[in-house]
C-alpha cells in the first residue's frame, strides 16, 4: 500500500509534468500578425522618393530549440506581393525572393529584411526597379521620407 506522503509526491510530480507539457504547447502556438507600416520607396542614387504602405500578414512560429520562423506575405503598393518564410538571423528575418529563369536556374528576384519585432521592413527587388525605372530601388518603413531611412535602417540591420 502506498503511503499518504508518497501519494502527495506523485500528485505533485504529475502536476509539474502536466504544467510543463501545457507550457510547451502554449509556447509553440502559431502567433498571427498583421502590420501596416508607413514606408518610403527610394533610390539612394537619385532624388526619387514615394510614400507607400507595406502590409505584413502571416504567422510567427516560436521554437524552443533553433531559430524562430515567420511565414506570410508582404505587399507594397497593393500590387507588388511576395510570399516568404524566413528564420530569425540575429535581430532580423531575411528572405531571398527566388525566381526561375528560362533555363530553369534559380535566381534572386530580391531580398526582404524584417526586424525581429516585425515593426521595420527593408525590401529590394528587380520588379520594384522596373516598375519605377530605378537602378537601385528600395522600400523601407517605418519612414515618411528618404531622410528617415539611414539611422533607422542601420539600427535594424546591425542593432546599432
């Protein structure tokens, strides 16, 4: 027969194990996100500047081991849209936008950088360049003008 004291220990151990399991499932749940970020389309080599809104929709996946991941869609000017899945790399998520050329080789269409807190975005793509006739065009937000970009972008990319 099990003593009353041992019975209590088994109950406490069971409660701790169940709590750990529940906490693990709660931590690993998918976290949906939706952000509208006021941004600017700009080219560092020209005077081109256009205000826009970047829309981020997706889910954030936390992991106990390994890197956190986000998956979703980014939209610029309601016409440029890219689906992405990116792992956290330092203080940002980075995704290389792929496309396949005529011979079936994978190439890079552009690059998406999203801050760890999902509140800053920096995007470049050849579609953006061709749409606005730019050689080197980018989208960055939050920003209301090209002048807002430099310091904020450095902090986002390098954490400084």
